[in-house]
C-alpha cells in the first residue's frame, strides 16, 4: 500500500515559522502547471508521518498520483460525476448542517461562487465550477488518503484528519498550497479500481496540491475565523 518515491532531487532548507505557517495555510482552488519535485513531496510526507494517532496505529495509507496517471483518473471522475455514479465509503450531506454551521457553509459557498462570477440561479455554471474538483483545480499532483476500517471509524477518521492537516501545514510552510476535497471521496470505488487498492481500505478524502496560482479566481476567497471565545470554554 505504499508508493516508491525517488531519492531527493533538491532540498528546501527554508520554511516558515509555525505561527506564519498556520496563518498562511488556506484552501487553494487553482494551481500553476508546475510539478512539485519529488524531494519536496518526500519532505512533506515525512512531516505528515509524525502525526499522532490512537494507540500509535498510524492508519494512514497515502497514494500520490501525478502526471498522465492523474489525467487519466480525472477523465474517469468527470465521467462518473456526469452520470451521478457515486460510491462514497462514508456518507456526507451538506443538508445535515444546521444553525450557525449551515450559515458558515452558505457564506463560504456564496463567496466562492461570487469569486467565480457564477450567480445562484446559474445551475449549469455551478455544476461546471463544482466539477473543477475532478480536474484537481489544475494541480499536477494529488494525494488520496485511505484508511482501514475499525469499529465506527470515528477515531481512525480523526487520525486521518490530523494527518491531512499536518500534510497541509507542511505544504504551507514551503510556500505550496493544497485543498482537502471530500468530493473525491464520492468516487471511492473507481479510484480504488484505478489505483489497484483493496476494498479493505476506505477513502476518506483527497488533497490536490502544488504551487498556488494567485491569479485563479477561486484563490481570491478569504474566509474569516470565528473568535476563539466562540468555540473555547475555560474551566478553572
């Protein structure tokens, strides 16, 4: 379940401080046509490998897909999306959001589609923009995060989430960008088949990553975070 990676070609000695990194990280929805060197991808993966996990299970299995292989997979995903052939390992429905969570979701969608110059009533345009997920926002590489299934999967999914965050922060520290995509998990079966992965391993989400294209409309979206006191309670 591992991918052989070439020996480092170059080394990135300079990275942002932790404070700079967590504030620089944002979801990137537009990438330059510039492949990340394998040496840098290796560094990011080594950072992510230090993620904590329940009982040190380290349940992440990451598949990096690049080049022509990624283009072939993109064609498959677009075809499956157009025909509505979804095969998620885990359920997801934005209609389950309520209250302030739904408000934040709606605000994000509104800001994104406005940045893309797509009006709410433009269903065709919204479908076209949503389908950019399956072109990986033009990223030359993507990571797919698989996991074994344990019990109700809550804890192992939490481990994968922490792994994904470490991966994203490592990218940001190096001036790279990424976006975690639940949408890629909607097509777990064809992705497993294409990559030759056993049904034993479940696809939680994928991460398209690379060098950000700052001119891309989707990268003009900056969402605020609620104040700390909104989500944290101190008990003395």
